[in-house]
């Protein structure tokens, strides 16, 4: 008999089949077909030179050799399962997964996260940045930051807390003003290069350059021209390089406006009737790591001094 260690998959297949006394139920547990599980067990029997199961008309039964092998494997795999469960339990309270919009993450959240890490070294924060809304049931997400028109009141399973309104402001780089000499959309709107953030394009509550020209009383301007981007952070990067004037969320441009890397070339702010919300399943809102991140986020928002 070979003294080589049998394949772990084959031993796992035997342990599950012996525990259930059913190839079908064991295969379902291990997410394999009954045929594949039976093949693994036959290979184990051939390697050991022993029959481990009696194939009967109404099922299977352990042979004396199978009964001798089963207790040790049951104990061994039980220890493995306990070790994995213990590891998961020890880290579950530390890990916090938050889903966030990519532009918000890149331009506002990411530069501040070191402060949360310093204040809460016991929490392992994981940011899952995505354009789509997270599925709290299937995606392993604990909380989310969402840009929405209004919370869905019919979704009683979620708690929404408003963080900040989404106002749209025109911004550009001082390099653009230096290159053009001046920026006056009223005098010659066609001479000013425009940048468009199309990430939320098509939603009636999101103002565009058309709306800005209308609110400023400027007629006949072609608001469709210019560079178009499908992500807010790319549009802001283009504005920072002096590619044009961008209509963007005030919070996304906040840090660059404060540092002087961006300026407001002319007045005017448009409300989008949207806001950023902190969203968490009500079943999780009392968890200490969720509460810690919520309080930190609210404090950071309050420090901005924005409405």
C-alpha cells in the first residue's frame, strides 16, 4: 500500500458521503455532481486498495474499513471547519465594507480616509467603489454612500441619513484663464471650451450646461460642444489640466477650489435636487464599526462648512 497522502478532495468527498450516507447529499454540499463525487471515492478506494462503501439498492453503507477511516477524517475536517469559523468570527467585527461612487471616492473620500484609519485602527475599512448601487444582500457590503434624488421610502429595510446636497458649480483651472486672457460666457459663449460629466446624464434632476446657460439668461449658446467624460473624476482631471470649464458637484471640486488648483470663473450655482446619503441596512446600523464610520463621515462633512 502506498504511504503517500491521498488527495484532500477525495478524503473530503469520503467524509461528506460517510456523514450523509448519501452520494447525492454529499455532492450537493460540496457543489459537485454525484458522478464526480463517486469518481473521487472510487479513486480513493483504488489508492488504498480497500472498499469503503457497500453500494446497496436503497443507498450506501460503510464497510468495516470505511467505519475505521471515518472517525479520524470527521475529527480532522471538523477541526478545519472550526479553525476557519474562528478566524471569520475574529475578523468579522473589524471589517467594514462601504460601497461608494467612484468620483466621490477619488476626489473627496480617499484623501481623508487616513484620518479614519488613525482614529479607528481596530477597524479594517474596505472601500468598494462602483457606479452601480450595491446589493446589501449579495455583495457583502455593510454600508454605502449614494447620490440619489430622495430615499426610497418603500424600502423599510434601509436607513438613509443625508450627508450633503449636490449643487452644481462651474470650475476651471487658472491655467485656462491665463491662456484665454479672460472668461466671459455672456460676451462670447462659443469661445469658452466646455467639459461635460455624463455619468448622470439623462436624469431629469441633474442640471447640464443647457440649464446653466438658461439660468444665466444666455441664449443661442451651443451647450453640446466640448469634451465629454463618463466619470466625474476624469472630467475634473481634464479641468485641472486647463481643458475647459466643467459643471460639477461642489463637493467633488471642494479640495481643488480650496487649494486654488481650480477656480470659479463666473458665478452661478444650480441645485440638482439630489444629495449624498449614508445608507445602511437597519439590521446593521447599531454595529459599532458602522456607527464609528457614520460619525466620522458626518464630522468630516460638517468641517467643510457647506450647506
